C-alpha cells in the first residue's frame, strides 16, 4: 500500500512539481494551500509525512508544525520544511518547533524524493537516468581509447586508437 504525503504550500508551481515527483515515486499525495487547511487534513487523512512551506496565509509553517508536534496523535509524523527562507534564525526555529528537516528552495526534485524515502523507510529507488545507466560504458570506452563518436571514425585522425579492423 502506498504511503500518503501531505504537501502544504500556497505556491501552485511548487505543488505541481512536488506532486509529480512524489507520484512518480509511488506515493499518494494530498495538498493543503494554507496552514489552517493543513491542520484539518492532517487530522482527517493521517499522512505518513508532511512537506511544509513556511510562508503561507492564515497560519505560517512554524505554527502548523508546532500544532502538529504538540498533539499526541500527530507528533510522530515527520515534517520536512521546504522554504525559501535561508536565514539561520528561521532554520533554528523550524528545528525547534519539531521539523525533521529544513530544506531551502530551490531544491532538486530528486533530493526531495530521496528525503521522503529516507524518512518513510522506503527502499524503493528512483528510476536511474540514462546518464547513470551509460556512465560505466562511457568511462570504459574512454579508458581503452575508443573515439568519442564511433560513427564519425576517420582513420587518418585516429591512427592506432580504434581497436577494430577497418
């Protein structure tokens, strides 16, 4: 069964990106666009993890996190704050109110997925990129001296580098 992640952010672009990343990672996603709605959804849906922005209408992320961590039934839900606020005071306050992580935007989508998997104890790995798939081949090709592009082989330029008969 897929675990549910609650995204709490008032920025529609951030919601779209995080939703796409988490769904691709196999998670169920729920969204709240302000702090008050987040508190309501936490109690209704009991998510496995919360991605929480700080600067939002009605209740900011610090207040939301403090509310979640202050209740017995929700205090064990990991809260990952994802915010544009990079000042040390905000980071300190976020961790003091109970955030498990404090991540500063912009953050790479793969990093978000890795953090979610880390906190939810998932051993699923994200699909490898083509670059990571072909990297060992490219490294080996360079080690044995193959031309960078075998389709443009020119024997006069690449003397004794191409190991196959021409």
